[in-house]
């Protein structure tokens, strides 16, 4: 039977190059034939087996390595990848690969190391832990994450206060410095944090949110810094990466930072300065790359004076300061925000009101909104559920808002004031409808529930130029 010629590509490989490819210090290969006899052993295996290649070649594999499993692969013909075994008094990760001829017959087995340095195994395991943690986090946060993708579009408002907050957020987006967002509850602090992350160079990285007020004080360290297996009673055997590790290459958003315990503030400051964390029960710091954004509705200045918040941490966090305005500070934006919320809510309900009555809108502009946009959304959601017809009226609003209407003069004979409020609300509703339809009067009239002729009369009365 004639010998099969050597493939042209193989004959063109330089002998030195082929030798370097086969005999390398990273895989330390060893080859046995179909009788279990060693036919090749890398010179880099000498320390592992306490034997030179010249001494090993020709010997039965178990004479050189008693614990070898290569003979099993020789019998089964199935590869074993990523198996562990002790070689040279060290636990190694190995691969055992059957070598077959062109007819599929097993003619030998190749054994090699998958990791020459055990530190690389630890690094890979750490990365897998972090990836697993990120998957679990995003699985639980998928709704908020999806809405966060469009954060910029959800920041509605053209008032001076809102434009200033947006301008500052855009400036912060172009930097990697820390951001502190302050403001009343319900003003959209998390929305601003999402928007800054999306517009930054870290947009492709993770956005990890931590609510400092929602985590019990005794668990906050292990939650944000992670822990090693068995670090404390109830800890997972495998350990768990902290939120800072999950935020590597991305952004970590520490909401309600004012509720961070004082003893944790010192540890947080060190993490921000060194950009490395040490897990609870761990002995080796983990270097990380993250950007931090914090938010609070508390007065951190007063807390510093009272000794409940560290001034050095405050200055570290407060490089960029953004303050989303409350609804009371931008009443002119309330119609825009209200109609935007209405359109978002209508996506979930087909048969829902499309308009807000002038009286209700006038009340919206006068009501103090202690819960801000969050309260406005809740009020509209409740009103849409009980409204009859195509319009949200004052009667559809929650009791606390209707009571404010009554206390503010809704039931007294103050006709002049009421007419002024209604006229102003009507004008703003028309302007908003025209803006929404791109100046199309027919569509605007339909949205407002009036005839087109009536719309023309009101445009003239309110001196609205289109």
C-alpha cells in the first residue's frame, strides 16, 4: 500500500516553526499511541513528571503518570476537556483529545494543559461570577432597563430650570467624573442618571442601580462589595460578586446615598479613590473600572453639619451637580409632561381618554405636587381608569387634588379668577395640540374635541399664530 503524500501546506511549514508550535511551554503536550506508549513529550514537562523526554518516550503512560486518564480516552474515543488533575503537586486543568486517522480509528491520545498559570483560572472564574451576576441583575431589572434605554426622550420640559438641568447632564455625559443628582422625590433623578450613562463613553457597559435605603445596614457591605464563599453565616459557598464588580466597565448608580451608614461611607470613599474593592472575607483587592453617579432627596449639607455624612465623601461625589426641578418650579411644562404621560399610558390601554379638560389642566398647574412627576403619573393613571368618555376631568382626579381645588376657591363665587384660569388653560391646550400634530389644525381640532371652525375662532381669540 503506497504511503499518502504529505499535504503541500504541511511541507511548506518550517521545521523550527512546527517544533515551536508542538513543543510549547503553555500547553506542555504529551502524546501516546494506540498501545498507550509515549511517543512524544514536551521538554517543558520535565518538571511535572520529574523525567526528561528522552527518558519518557517509549514508556507506558502509567509508568510516567500513574493518575493518567489518557488510556480511558483511548478506549472511548471521546475527548475530555477542562478536567482537573494533580500534576507536579499542583492541581491543573487539562484536555485529553483522541487522535484519529482518516477512517475514524483512534490511533493515539494528546494530553495538554489548558492553563499553565493557575492565576488565570482564578481570573476566568471571577469573570464568570461577574457575568452570572450581571445576567441575574438584568433579568430582575429588565423592565426598568428597557425604559432606561430611552431616558433622554422621557425628560420632558422646556422651562429655564429644566433646560439648565439638561445642559448640566450633557456636560456630565462627556466626562467620566462623579455626578451627584439632588432634588425632591419624583423629579426623575434616576432618569437623569440613565441618560448620562447612555450618552457617555460607557454606554455599552452595564448600568447597575443600588438603592442604599432599601438594603439592611448589616447587609449593605456584602451587597455592594461582594463576599467570598463561607464569609459569614448564610453566605453562598461559591461567594458572590458585589454591585461594584457588576458595574465594571460601566456605571454604578447609588440612589438614596444619604441613607448610606456612616461606617460604610469611609469604605465607599476608599473604593472611589482606589477604584478597587475587597470582598467580605477576601484577602486580595479587585481592580475595577467604573463611573459613579449618586442621588438623594436629602440635604447633604445639613447632614455634614450634623455629622451623619462625611464631607470628604461629599466633595468626592459632588464634581458634577445636577438638580432636576420640581413641578412647582416649572408650571409651564406641566401640560407637556401631562400629555406625554397620557400618551405613554394609552399604549397599555386602547380605550382611554386622549384629552385633559381645561379645568383639570388649570388645577394641575396650581396644585403643589409634593410627589412631582411620580404623583402626576399616578393621578393620571387613576383618572384614566375611571374617566367616562374621551376626557379626564376634575371629577376623575384623586380626592387630595379635588380637595385642593375646593380649598383654592373651586366652590366660591370668584368668576373673574376662574375665567382667567380657564382661558389660560384653553390657550395652552390648543398650543400643545398644535405642537403635537405639527401644526395640522384639523387633527388638532379632533384631539381637542371641537369643530375646526371653533378652533379657528379660538386661535383668533387667544391671538395664537400658526
